C-alpha cells in the first residue's frame, strides 16, 4: 500500500450519490452528485443504476484532477444485507450477490458495496473494497428480542454507522477501547435511535424506522397499539397511508406541519405555546428512553453520547440534559458525518485497530 492511504467513500442515496476523498483522515474533496428523475427513470430497478452512477462518479473525480488510479482504498455504505455484527467488512462475492438479489428489499444503499467493488476492481493493484456498519447491524442480546407477540419479534434497525463511529471516536478521545466501555448513544435526526452499547456491542436499540421509541421530526415512534389496530380496521385509511403516519408524516410533521427543527424553534421564540409543548414532549420522550436504556446496562454507564443533526439544537439538548444528567456524563457530537464515519472505519481497520470481518 502507498505511504498515504487515499480513501474513496461512496454513499448512494435515492436521488444522489455522495462521494468524498480522504488522504488518511484528511478530507480533500467531497461532492453530492444529483441525479434527475428522468435519468433514473431509464432504470426499472435501483440496482441497475450502478454503471450509470459509476461513470458519473469517475467523471467528477477526473474533473477535480483526482485520478481513480490514485485511490488505494474504496469504501461504500452498506446496504440491506442479512443481519450481521457491526464492523468493517471486506466486499466479497457473497456480499455482492446478496446486494444484487436485494434479499431484504430494494434500497439505494445496496449500490454502495457494488460501486465500491466495481471501482476497486477497475483500479486493480490489490485495491480492496469495504463496507462499514450497515443499517442491518444486529447485536441484540437474546433477552431484548421478544416483544410480547411471538409473531412480532423486535428487530435491530438503527443508525449503526453514525452510532458506532461516535462511540469509537469518544473511546479514542479518552484513551480507551470501545470494547471496554458501556455507553448510551443517541442519534437525533429525521429518525431517532437510542442504543445501549455494552463493551462494543449494541445489545438493545429501538427500531427507529418502524414505530418504536420517541417520536421524531418525521416518525411517530411508539404509539398506543390498541388505537392503532382500530385505526387500521376503520376502513378510513389504506396501508400506505398508515405507513406514512408512522414513517414520513409522523412526529413533528403530524403535529406542527414541518420537520424543520429550526423553524419550530423560531416559532417558540416568537411565543408559540403549541410548538413549545410538542417540541418539549419530544425531548421528554428522548430522555425517558435514555433512562430506560440505562437499565439495560444496569446503571453502569461511562457516558451518554448525543449525535445527529438535532444535536445542534441548544434548546432540545438542554431539555434532555435536565432529565438525564444524573445518569452519566453527557457528550455532544453534533451532525451526522457518514462520509467521515466510513473513512474512519476502513482507516482504523487497515491500521489493525479494528477487525476486518468476512461476510458469509
């Protein structure tokens, strides 16, 4: 490997492909490439877009005078694979096959590993492709899986990439290993997930996608289940409408008509009591779940780490701190830097500080 590790990180979204180039951990270039509806309409399936996206990606790099041949590590966002422990995975044929088969569904993130693999092979020279902490990371303790209905087991879907990256970052800052610590990590974004990290494993976490935990800017979180069942059988709503109530049009959107926390805070500053009540209720629910997850770790908690876009909100953070500061020291990591998280994961793995796992 060259003296300087040059990393290309790829994060495909539904209508965009974000790319970043790092020399070691120094970001030297980043760009979000937008794809028009007309361009994407040429492909019946998302997975078929990989060649189109690859060509544009390479063109952008060359325009910025970053030849693909200068890259010696490629890392892509992990897709909807089978449930796996967290960590850094070297892309292999089995992983690519599962992404192409869309074993857990169609999603743009499935292109991450495929694009990384294609570009690494095109470069040659023993350049390898990796993925880091996909959303399907599942490290739940068995005791956390029953829900009360055998037909509806609890499953692990959360902001694994950001939660794990922040946890490892904190561990490095205090001179310890992630595997030595007990942490509660709180991701505050369009969805909210709260994970109990026990010695390097997320042993319990709410399913922030599918209606569990605090409500968030766009998601309903845990709702009264009896009332939900009645609503589903009221014949007033179609399946897709109920799904939207839970994910997309729930939470702040449902109550206040916006998912923009800055807008809500401006209204509160101007005296809106309704906005204050709902926004503070969201903080209350977040704090309540932090308290619940502290019991998972039996109160033995080294720190509470709060990250994500909403971690920039002094108002929200203060409300949360008021209720949970007695549990453990609180550390704030504002924003969600997925590109940095991808680069850090593969960088520390290739330095031998993280295990490189095999997907099988």
